[in-house]
C-alpha cells in the first residue's frame, strides 16, 4: 500500500518514502501532535488481515516499546487508521552500517567502538528478554556524531507468518541481505527459517528454536564483515539455499582479518561464530567488556596457537560459564571469567520465572542450589522445577506434580537427587534430579527446615524437636528434644557429625523468629549452647561462617566448627531476602552451595505483617480489588447476606478481627480488642462472628455480635497443648466444626453443640499427622467435607452429618474444600489450580471428576494456620474472595492477578564477600 506525500496515518503526516523491505514499507513522517519527525512502518496487507497475528503483534510491540537505550532505535507506538496498521519508530538519520561497509573494510580503531555500541544494545535488549533475530548491517545505523542505533529489534518475531509455499525468494535476483524472512507461528516447526540468511546462526538455518545466542552469532558476522569488508560466509551462489549451505558447511576466512586485529578480538570472533550454540559465547556482556581489554597481541602473532589453545573462558570455571547463560548479568560478569591468580570474582544475575509460573509459598523453603552450584531447584505451581545454570529455562521435575504440593526441596550431597515433603500424603520423598518415580522415605509432619548430609536427612518437627532418617528410608530417630513452648527449626549436622546447628524459638507469636536463638547441640553429650541471640534459619557454610536471618537481612559470623564457638560479632551481609509468611516457620528464602554461591528470592523481609489487599476473583481468574486499605489480612469470610466481610489481621504482634462493609467504602471496623484474635467464621444468621482468641490464656473459641456491641462469649475451652480453630457452622446454627491442633501439625476434627456447649470428636478422623483440616458443612447441614492427609488415600473427603461411618473421597490429593451455596459443587485446591467437583447427594451420594478453574492457587495467599483456608465464596456463588499481596495488580489486558515474587537472584562466589566483610 503506497502512501502519498501529505496523506495521514492518524496524527502522522507522510513526508516521503524511506524504503521497502520484507517487513513493510517505511516512510518519513511528521508527528503533528509533538511536532517531530518519525519513521512510520506500514505492515504488509496480508499481515494486517490476520486478526490473531495482529493482536499478538500489538501485545509484543508493547514489550519492544519498553526498550530504552541510547543504542536502540525506539518504538513510539502502534497506529490503526482507516485500515492501515503501522508501527511508529524513532527516525534515525545517517547511513546504515551496510552503506559504510560497501565502501570497504572499516579500520580496527573505528570498527571496535561501533561493535561495542552494538553489544551494549544487544545486552540491554537481552536483559528484557528481547532477541533481535535479524541483526545485520542493514539494520544498524551510525549517526553523524558516531552514535550507533540498532533498528528493528524483535520485529522478525512480531512479523512471523506461515512459510512461503515456494522455496524461492521474492524477486528474480535479490541481494542476500534483503532475502525474505521465512517464518512460522511456532519456532519449533521443522524446516522453518527465521532471520536473514547471510547472518543466520546454524540453528536458525535448520529451523530450530533460537535464543540470544543467535544474536551473538549475528554480532560475530557483523563484526567480521566490518573488519574485512566481506561477508563472513561467502556463498557460491545468490540464493537463500546457497547462503544457508555456506553457514552450515564453511568456516570464516580468518586470514582475511586485518593484521592489526587484537588477538583477544580474534578469539572473541571465534567464540561468537562457534557453530555449536553450546560452545558459543554465552552472553554478549563478555563481548562488551572485551572491547575495553588492552592487548599487545595481534592476529598476526596469534597464529595457530589461538586455535589449539583453549580460550580463557573455556578454561574458566565451568559452573561460571553456565551461569552466564541463565539470566541478566551486571557488568561484573566479565571479570568472573577472566583468569586471575587472585580470588574468584563475585558475579550477580537474576533468573526470572516465566509468566505462567508462580512460587508456591507455603511457609517453607522454595529455592535451593546444588552443592556444586551448577543447578537451582525451586517450587512453583505446586511442583519442583530444575534449572541448570548453563540453560536458559527451567524444566519441571517429572514425578512431583501428582503430589499436589512439593515442599522444602533439598539436594543430596552429590547433587544427583532431591528430597522434599509431599503435602499430598504427608511423606518425605526422594527423587532423582532427572525425574522419575519418587521414593517414599517415611511419613513426617510438615518439616521445619531440612538438610541432607553424609549421615542422612535431618529435619525439624517444631515442638517435637529434630529427627534424622536414612535417605534409603526407615524409621526416623530423634536427635533433639525441646520443651513444650519451644520450636526447633532448620537443623544442620556440622562437619564431623558430632553436633547439630539449629534455631530454637519460644512462644507462639509470629515475631518469635526474630527473637529466637541460634544454638548448637552436641549429639554425644546433649549439651546445648546458644551462640547467637535474635535470629533464625541458620546455615553453616564451607567458608567457615554461620549465616542467619533477622527480618529480611542476612547476617554472617565466623564460626569454629571444631570448638563450636563464634569468632566475632555478626555482620549484615545481604538485605531484601524474602521471608516465609507463615507464623509457624522462620524460613528465609536463600540457599548457599558448597562452592560458596548463593541463590535467594528477593522480597518482603518479614515473616508476617506483609501488606495485603482483599480481592474478588471470578471463575475465569479475573480479579477486582476491594477498596479496603492494605493490611496484613488473613482468612476472609463473606457474611451470609453478602454485604460484609469478616477478616483478621496479624502483624506479628497484634491479631484482631475486623468487619468490612461491601458498600464501596475504604474503612474497616475493628471487632476485637486485646489479646490475639483470629480465624473469623460467621454464624448462619449473620449476627455473630466466632473466632479464636487467647484472651483468657488458652487458645479457645469465642463469639461476639458483629455490630461490636456487647462482649465476647467463650464457646470452648482448650487444653494447654492444644489450640481450637473455628471452621464452619451447620445451617441451623446448632453445630460448629472446629480444628483441635496439637503440638506441631497434629489435627483433630471436633464439633461444638451450641445448645449445651458440649464438644466431641467427629467420628474417627482424629490426630493422624497433618489431618484432618479445613472442615466445612454443606449448605443443608447434612454433609461435612474436610481435607485428609493422615494416611492413604489422601485428599478431600465428605461424610454424612451426624456420622454414620460412611466416607466418600471427593478429590484425591486435593486440599481446602469449599461448598457452593447451592450445595451442588465442592471447590478444592488441586494440582496447582482451583477445581470444581460436581456433587449429587440424592438418591445416593456421588461426585464427578474435578474440573479446573482458571485460577492458579499460587496467585492467592494460601493455607493459614490450623489448615484454615484463605478464601471464601459469595452467597450468589459467582465470585471468590481472597487475599493478595498489596502491590499485586490485575493484568491490564485481562484483569488476572499478577505475582510479585517472580525472581531468583544468583550471586556466584558469594563466599568471597563473606571473607572480606565477616573476616575471621
């Protein structure tokens, strides 16, 4: 579609044509609103007629528009006007690099600064996850003042289309640099080629999936062409096939390089142009720093020695080489590869989770690094993912998904296996890092930290102390016992196997972890010594330091593992480490390898008190934030008439129940005062709210008028070592089901008869490990659903009420049931999502198969104390109410919840920092 001078595309007035290419016509235009000149690229007609591709183009163009770098030609926006679809780009004056090369080779002292700017542009784009895919001299401009602008970033991907039916290029004898881009909507379709043939990497030429290493290859081609004035792989003919054959079969003519080419630049070119992407330069940041490296060695003096002798990055630590391919690196990355007689260099980069993955934050460890630092494992979408530092993406570990929730992964000493706790059946399991069938080691309660050493697996059991079991399975042995008011967490057997390091917390308040003690106990004599006051989740490192967390800060102190004593005072070494939100644990989300590398999840540094918001979510996952001010909300419950929400807040010191009116206001009215009050449950008539309170010493159940008048009335009385958690009222208001929690993760299902205030256990579902939890009455009061994790089979069960002995498994390996208002569905948490199960009570009880909803569990706060669920359903059954982190926002395109914690920070050779800041 040719546009005439003076015509308009929206507010842009066409001035003159600039060129025509495979990606559309380009015009010089004037922005009549901002009075500036721009470039307008008109999309091909066949592209614009494809509604799906056009929609994808718009979405991905938004990502490209986020690239803000002086060496990248900017994308200003997308314009639809009168059937014309166009990209609005920065107008960059000056010749292209292809124009300059056409005049002959570029002198080394001129070519290297240009190449450095190209590398900077690629690095900035790669950090945003954007790959150019069509880098070539024709897409690079050099302004009159010498500034490089790389154009058309990512447009090759945006303009993907079906492969041409003919293998011939358009036109009779096109230049190779203007060859059409043959693409496909799926980059994995065999035979598909993406990019311009003369600059395509071998994997592109073969139609394979590409990553940023394809850009590194193209960068090498461009640099070689600048220095020699010739294409890197000279084809025997002038077709795309000839160009592809040259790339696949030929080697560059290294003798064509100028004699004054620095030796390290020749080495760089060889690494950029490795045909095997695994051997290719893994990150463009290395190239950028190479241009600043002085060298007296030239191409003429390097000779065959450069070919026979492995370059320095190949001789560098393999783990560090792999790390370069994993994430966004800082400028220090090059120095981590540079050979040196001095200490290893600390290097930082990030691993960002894909959009479809969200951390499973169940209050336990979510990330771990292998002993040799080569792999990281994390918990997301209720399963384990493994990522090698040398890879670009993580892969799910086959065999962990059916367990519903894999918790607290720990590597074996040799790094070949993992152990984790399966919430689905309450067992400790071992699995190979390559996946496969998981082996059950033993049944345990939810672990309070875990480590795997030469003498077996050691794990905390809260108030039951610390236990150890063989990795081959068997009966756990008790290593450490604690008092009734103490909780043990994060055990690690110290070198020599004669002592165990762990955290000991007292009391029940969530802030106890920042006032806890780091202790060491002899396994021979039982003598226990406090070595640090005020901190938790401690680890002993091979560097001879103990590291522990206080709020979101990691502290380090030198430690003598033989004499079991500290050698100095604690020093803060890292801020901004995410802490578990659950009050039960003191977990800090970090892990250190035997080689001294660190991984951690950046985020809130408090175990509780995180600012959260209340939100409605429909069955499609579309979210609407309520207007209530942010607070550390937990356990929301909608009133029977749907006009109010009862919710508790817990900031680690004070816990109270609040009432929020769903009338559009922002105010929340406090219902309870004094003591700690949690887990609200509405009475069926909507007049009262039952809740747990310690106002009279024991953790019992009280209730109070919802309008705040009168005083709270006691309903139950708990024993010293138990806590009562209210869960659900029967529809007639005569019976309350509640959880009786004993010690660590032991639960029983009881009922309260309101008329006579008598309590009794319900049937035989009592105190068998982490079960039963989360009971809920059906709307007609005839059925009671609950989660059972005590023994096989596990999942959500339903029993008649009163109990008759009948028991029905509704959803295997599922959690936290919730009835629909009409009683025809049960909503459960299963396999990473909410699911609906159809229920038929007459003539005989029967259920259908779970049907997943479009709501990922990890996008809501999940799993409160006592197993109490963190969500409720509105009386009309159309929406759920849940709790999300305060800075979580709906996706602007579809309203779905976006996660906040989505990144793992990696620090290679972190122990070198410890040696300098926490010296012995």
